């Protein structure tokens, strides 16, 4: 409970903010292309702070690192509330993204440490599911509080959620886990992490990058296209929330499927449907048709609930856990950042209708890599003894050297 509920509360605040970032940027006189860059900064800031987050968690332990995360989140959101230029807003979004990076690594490190391998997919899909629940609740909270007017209310909602969520974590923490939560771990240099796990990063890492790229783009392309066809910020937030309802409904079945039939069984449909949803974006010309596109995106995203974290946890060594997961998050967060940047580049060239399809093609390429080369973890080797749902007869064991 001390893992999932605080994350639900904080994710609710994030869910209120994400759909309106484009509108918040336009509110401080940013162009359409620059507004997408502000969205990209949310992922870019997380990405740049992944390796420092690994150092923080390795040096301070999980518990003290949580305090660092809360301070960064609060400072960034206060800055967003009072920003009056695209530069100030982008800098504040970057700061809160750094806080989210530390927070996410703390939670992921904890779960990868305590979750048994046979239930890892379910544990991490539930963790992804509560984040999706926040994505459902957050936009509705924003619509209820702000209506159609002040987009900055979303930042205030997020700030309050951070304060409530972290207070819950402090009050409800498990004292019996205190020694492990405060333990400092060995820090391994990023290049050594990459060299020691190069096969995993070249296969599972490519899949994680592709899925994250599609997810990052989804956060930008739906509100961007909504604004392009004349929908309000509240309509964009509602689309995002409805899409997340579909997303949320699938998180536990996705975890069961991952544990029973293997990671490939959820990763491939996730990447494929997210790609198809992007390709369909320019065919939406009203709320109803854009809702159908958002439905496909939400369904695909829900099928992959927790899959990026699960793939990383499968590969994580006992020694240098925080350092490995920091590099893993860097890879996935690179995808989260690149997705909106691809959108921005295409929009900047005056071809907004091609932004979604361009990302969709990249997503299909990553799905192909997963289908051809992803190796299942050792405890799922039994999947390969018969025909798995995806037709693979043999699962090659991961090289742990």
C-alpha cells in the first residue's frame, strides 16, 4: 500500500498536467512547434536526470532520495504556476521532470527489490496501472476545477497531489523495511552497465525505447491535433481521460499475460496498436473521430502496462541495482523525449498531418525488433517448450556474464 497509493495520488496530479502542457505553452505566447517542445521538455528533463537519479539513490538510499524527489517536484510546479514566458515555463517543467525522474527510480528500485520473479509482471503492471488511474482521474479533476478557462490550475492540482502523496508515504511507510530502504548501494559507471548488458539493451532496450517513444508522442499528438481541429483544452483533457479509462482497464490482465505467456506477448501488441493509433491521427476531424483514435492509443498502451519497467527488472543484477535501472530509465526516457521532438520537427516543417504517421512507422520498427530478437527471462523458459501465443518454440536464456 505504501508503494501504490502515494504513486496514485502523485500520478493524479501528473494526469491533470500532461494534457494541458500544449495549452499552457500557448498561454505564454509559444508557437505551435515551440509548444510541442515544452511537452518534450517534460520527457527530456526526466531523461537528463536519470543518471543523476541513479547516483542519488545509490548514495542516499531509497528513503532520503524520496525527499529529494518531493523537493524538486514542488519547486518545479511552483515555477510553472508563475511562469510568464515559454523559457520560464520550459525551465520549470524541466525541474519538475527531474523530480519525477528521482521519484520513479526510487519506486522502481524498491519494487524490483521486493517483487518475486514469478509475480514481477503483475507487481509492475499494477504499478503502471495506478499511474494510469492517475491519468484518468487527473484530467477529470482539472475539468471539474478549471472548466474551460485557467490552464494553470492543473499545476496547482499537481502540486497539492505531490504534497498529499508524499505525506502519505511518510506516514504509512513500512518501518520493518527501514534498513533496506536506507541502504546505500554500489554505484557502477553507465558505460560499464551498457557493456555488461549490451545484448539486453540491444533487444529489450530497443523495445523499451520504441514503446516509450510512442507513449511520449501520444501525450503531445492528441492535444496538438485537438487544438489543430479547433477543440478546447477541456475537450483535449477529456479525450486523454477517456483514453486512459481504456488504458486502465487492461493493466492487470496485461500483468497476468506477461507472467504467464512472456514479455513478448504484451510488448508486440502494445507497440503495434500504439503505432496504428498514430498513423490514424490525421484522419480524425472531430471530437468523435479523435476519440476513436485515442481509444486505439489507450487500448495499445494498456496492453503494455508496466512492460518497460518489467523488462528492466528482468535484466537487473543484484549488484548495482540503482545504477542499472538508472541507465534503463535513461534509454526509455530517451524514447519519451524523442517522440514529441519528432512531432515538433514535422510540425515545424509545416506538415502537421504527417507527425503521427512518422512516429507510427518508428514504432512498428521497434515492434519488429521485439518480435525477432527479444529473449524471455530464465523463469519463463517453460513458455518455449510448447507453442507460445506468438508461435515461438524456443526461448534462449539470457547471457548473464
